[in-house]
């Protein structure tokens, strides 16, 4: 893409009321626009990142047998009253609205209720199960304070998968698959070595649920890591047992972390109120055994920015970068355009800085945007035999030939 | 995809309160689920169709120079007060909600205001223009009555592009490109010959705006077609002038139609209140000249169902079908699976009905689902030398060899 065709511009300063590092950098680099506290529109560069995260998540969910659908934002009171989650005293972050005839509606913050309700249309026999249905969409949470940028938005992208199994055994098998899928996701987005599966309270149907927590000073949570097992426990669990649930180790290391996902055994908590039942092989009625698996897509984007950026700007992992290559022309547009075309023909995503701007500004913008490979075409580089090639996270560039460039990044 | 892995099932009856043909068929076939009047979740089969429509629209918008972003649902009062569109007496289909501190928010039904407001961050010089920014997302309209299924939802997918040009001349050039892009879209989704560009009132900045209207008895609009020019005028225009605006023809033919898109010259209606200005080549301040270009993605899906279905069910055009081939195994799963694998390897999208169900039910479901090519593998077909091949919209199938099948649909 030609940078001159991209309407966004970098900014020296983020809005004064923006206190989080992730939103400051993303706004300055033109990935998002702040509409109000906790509400950000996603600009073209940002949408490319969101789509890449969503596709990684999609791939892993499909791998576990997941089928994608799209649920709705507008929610019916009667459906949520069945589980006693309609009342604002019970769930304190609802956004509510009304139809013209004053019927109250809610804006979805999650979808256990409507999904359980819908599945009664499709589940009647053991042959209909298991079902793994997931959804990638924006949901709404009426946060009293919204100070963590896109890590805790009032409107944000997230993925939720709901599993519907015949019994606890079938559920547990899926739950283990989901753990692996989640680990794969964090590995693919470049947070693998900083993300810990973290034991959390389980509710009625399982001793534990599991969070995925990424180490960061910007995190709102404390976790307690067992370095032997490479897992962690959360604050609730440490207060109860103060040991690693896997090996009994008492020597747990406290760290700040961002919750980037959670998986939960729901058992029959939702299937009972919705009478989500099936006939088993013997013709007897059984309740469906459920699980839920959440992951904040925009939060993950914010976390990557918090964890991987440096003092010059964002550092995208290749898997999420809006473009693989940032091609900077310093007065050599014609030569640069040839390279742009060569790379584009090979299917390589290139942002071509063809703007009529000082070199210093182009370099600073490139660091701020955080595209993995920077390629500079200048009179100097051409004289020296090619282009200057530099990785975003290395200090020094080197001159390489155009053939060598294509080889290196293909 | 294996049909046994798809959790949806066909239904003999749609919900009693569902009066529209499009939603009745889409619910019965398992493409959508009714959450409440005017609010439908999109099930896996439906999401495949929505994504195909969205991708066709995306392709055409990109072709005109469009850049995609994702705006927000939550809207700030102050932004909409600038154009006097916050008040429910002025705009009667707002959904409103509140933050915890009682600050009123709206749910977006369109985005002229936030887009104009945002662009003040990015537009300062004539060099920054033109900009063509678009958005594909769900928007919300608080319809008093919602009786047209997914053709007039309270929450629905739509595409909106906003153009920001230096002056009327630059705007008009884009406007003509947009007309072509819209025509291409209706051609690609199979509605080309039934869709008329329709002259409508223009507002302050142009004599006309343009709607795109698809002939259908289910339409809420009346249009008046000039058969010489292959264009139409809407009710407003006919009342004013009663002639074709292109050739002066008075012999216009009245038809019922569904509005499937509209394009509008906004001029400086929004750029003035938001002070969206730029410095021209002489250094003088000028207001940006805007246009808006809307298209309902879910409405288009509903329109295709209204217009192209028959008494047996939906008839998808190949470009929108959730799968290209519906492969039915009648007791020959092993042989059918081989064909499934062969076609899938060639990148052909196949829904494989591997269910343990009566032949009659499989045939009826296949007609209801409306996948373009039906391939039946049975003892009889194999004896006769291959598979039975039938197009959804032809009466008779014929036996062809597997090699011939692959040739025909590749």
C-alpha cells in the first residue's frame, strides 16, 4: 500500500486524557482513534492487526472443531432473567436500552444465555452433540472507569466459544484441547514466553478454571508463578492454598500480569435454566454439559503493544504486523516503486512511504509504526549496491542487494 | 464441511410471529436464528453468505480507492448535537444508553458525524485529500415495527463509505465511480437485471441522490421505470416531475422494489459544523466536500432470498452460496467421502451430507438450503457409472462420471 493513500498520520502527542501506554502509542501511530474513554475506532492500520489476530484465533478454534457464527448485541430481558443475570445489581456492567414501546433491551457483554437458549432449537439427541460454537464480535461492558486503553474497553472485539458436550468426560477432553489451542494462539502472536496458564477458582462444576496471564507492569492482576511447572495461580487461589496445584511447590514468584484469556467449565449452570437437554442412548433425558472460552482480540492487541514496544514505538511480531515491510523512499521514488512492485508480486505486504517528507520524519514514523522490516532506498544505498535493510528490533541496518532482499523476506 | 458437524438443522416451520418470506426461509434452512423481532443471529451457513457479500462489497470499494476501517457503535452526544441529529424528535430511530455516571450515549445508525469529526485529526492540506473511508459493521435502528425479516432489522450489517473531496468536481468524479461499483456489486450477487439505479431527492448540494432498487413484491417502495434508459425514479421525484430525468420520457412503469443501496452528495453539510477544512494550493481555507454511500449487507442477503427462491427453498447464486456443491450420500459414505476429498483438494467448497437420514429428507433439505450444485452418490448412481448431478434451479439431474463432475465444477 502507498502510504500517501493511507489517510492516517502519526501524531507527536496522544490526547491528554489518554493515560495508557498501549492507546497512546496506537493513537500516535494512527492505528486507533479515541471516540471517548474506553471507545476506540479501529483505523486501517489497526484493522489489519485486528484481522490478523482474529484469523489466528479462528484457525485455532477451527482446529478444535469450532464452528463460527455471529451472535447479536441486542439482548432480550426474558432470556437473562432465567439465570438471574439481568438485574444491574447482579451484573454491574450492563449497557441497557429500550425499544420504542419501552421494552428494555441489553447490549451483550457475553453470550452464555442467548447461546444456551438458541441451542434448544438444535439439540434433542445425543447424536447432536458435541457442539463447539464461537463468535468473534464487539461486545459492550459499562466500565465505571476506562483507563487501560484498548485493554479494558467499553466496546471491544472478543472471541467467545461455547462448548456443549454430552457429559463431563466429553467436556474435559475438549477443555484440554482448548488449553492447547490457547497456548498456540499466544505463541503465534509473540507472547508465548510471557504468558502463563493460571489456575483460578472453578465454581460448582470444577475445582479450577484457567486464565491466561501475560507478564506486564501494565497488568491489573497479580499472579504467582511456579517456575518448576511453568504455570501460575491467581490471587484467589493463593489465598486459599498458597501452593502450586500441580507439584505442591510453595516457592511461588509474584508478578503483575494482564489477563488475555480464560476458559471455564460451566457444567449444567446454563443448560438447566434453559432446559437444554438431550435424549441419551437409552432414551433418557440428560442436561448438556457446557464450557466457555473467552479471549479479548483488542485486549491482545493492546497487550502486544504494552509488552513488545520500545522507547521509539511499537514493535509488531511478524504474525500481527499490518505490513511485513516498510519501504522508505528517500528521493528515489522510481527505484523504490520497482522494488514495491517486485515484492507485492510475491505476495509480500509492503507499506511504501512515498510521501514527500524529510528523511528524519520517515525514520521516526517507521519506528513508531513498528513494521518488522525496514527497507530504505536512497542515492547512498543505491551507490553502495542496493537498499538498506534493518529489522525493527535491531540497532544497525546493512546494505544488501535487491536479490538478497527478496531472498531474505520471502 | 461434514453436515453432521454443522449444529444447525432444518425446520418444517418458521416461528409463528415471522411474517417475511426471507426470514422464514433463512430460519427454516438454519442460516439465521431469531432472537427477537428485527434481531437475528447469523448461524454458520448464514455467516458464510454474509462474508461472501461483504467480500464482494469490499473488493468493489477497494477498487474505487476505498480504505477500510472499523468505527464504533457507542456514540457521544456532543458529536451529534453539532448537526442537530441527537434529539429523538429529529432522528426517531436512535437506541440510546447511559454510562454509569448517567452520561447519555447513542448506538450508531450511521457514521457521518463521527467520521467527519475524526477526519479533523487527519486533514489539514489539499495534499491530504481525497479520502475514501469505509466500514462494514452492524448498526442499530430502533424501528417501531420490524416485519420485513433481515431486510429491515433493528441490528444489521451494513457497509458505509464516506468520501472527502477537495471540491465538487473531485466529488462528482468519485460519485460516478461509486455508481459503477454499486452496479458491479448487484451484478456479482445475481440481482443485476432486477436492480435499477433510481433517482431520488438530492438535498442542498445536488439535484438528485441515487438509490438502487431491486424489483420485488416484498419491496416497501414504489419505483417508476424508464424502459428506454433502464433507470427509475422514486415516489418523491415522480410527484415533482413525472418524467425520466435522462430522456424526458413520460411513459414510466410502476413497480414494487426493495432499496438495496443509496449514494448521496453531502457537500459541506457535515464539514461545516465540524470545521473540517483544508488549506488549498493558495493557502486558503476550504471546506471538505463530502458524500456518503450506504449498502445493507444483511438486507442484500434477504433480497436475494426474496427474489431468487422458489417453492422448495432458497436458490443461491454461486457467488453467495455457503458452499458450491451439496454432496449427498445415500448409503455410500465411503465412495462419497472419496469424492468429498477430491473436490476439497481442488479448493471447491463442499457440504457433505453424511447424516444417517432418509433420502427424501436429504433431497428436501438440499432444496431448502439452495446450494447451486447437488451431487448424489448412491448404489444406483454408481451402477450407472458415477454420480447424479443436478443444478438447484434445473428440474432434472443426470448421471455423470466423477472425472466429468470435477471438470464441470472446477
